[in-house]
C-alpha cells in the first residue's frame, strides 16, 4: 500500500477555508480522503470551523502528551492537528488539513509528500468576510489583515512554484470543485 498525501490548505483568516472544508466534506463519500479536525484554544461558542475548542491548559496538556502531529500559534491562539493523521496517511488516505502559512516549512519537513494549497482572496472581500463573521474585535480584524498582508508580500510564499493557488473571491462551489480536482489528480492508495 502506498502512503497517502497530505493536502495542506492554508490562507488568511476569512479566506473561506472553513466553508471550503465543509463543502468538500459533502463530496468525499467513496473517496479515500479524510479531513482532519483541528484543536484550537478558542471558545466553544465561536462560530465557524468545526474544530475542537479547548482551554489553553487542556491544549498544553495534549501537546505535552504528544497528541498532535503539528502545532503552531497565531492570532493569539494555539492550533493542533491530531496525530491520527499519521495513521490515515499510512493507510493510504489523502488527508486535508486546515494549516497555517507560517507553519508551512515545518510541515514540509515532516511530510515529504505534502501538497500546499493556498486560498487567495481579494483584500476588500477578505475584510468584508472578517467583519461579517463577527468572531473578532475590530483590533483583532486589523491584526489578521496585517498578518495577511505580510504573507502576501513574503517572497518565499509568493514565488514558491510548489504551491497550488486557488482564488476563493467568488463562488464557493467553484473553489470546492477545484479542490476536488486537486484531490483526484493524485488518488490515494487502494486499501
């Protein structure tokens, strides 16, 4: 059996990663593909991503116990990808994770067959989405927009030929279909 492939979806806050992953989930029946659920130090009442919300102490305990395959901190939060993805990859599944642009190089070192997919969104649309989701304060939104702008000019991301870029400024359906094409371009091993 061949090892599966890690599809590392990334993009700025408000790019629509959560919506894309939710849309993608509806099309995975019969495909050897799984979506990893992140663990985040965010209130369980926060709307959006279908993540497991935990306290900062619970996150630290999980991290100390080796529960995560990948961990990073951004926007005042801690994010973890559960170690179960390693089992899924060994079983030949393609695994989609909601990753971080800032953690990409570490993820590449750990997963030799990682495929980075960058969701891009026009800045005005990004601002409108962040405001509409009402998850952050005005200062937090400005900080997220500033972080996004810094990554936009980062040459290592901008000039990386290995990153698949997907524009999510318009139709969610088009973006989900494009991600499905990416998944189907390299099917996972048969189990």
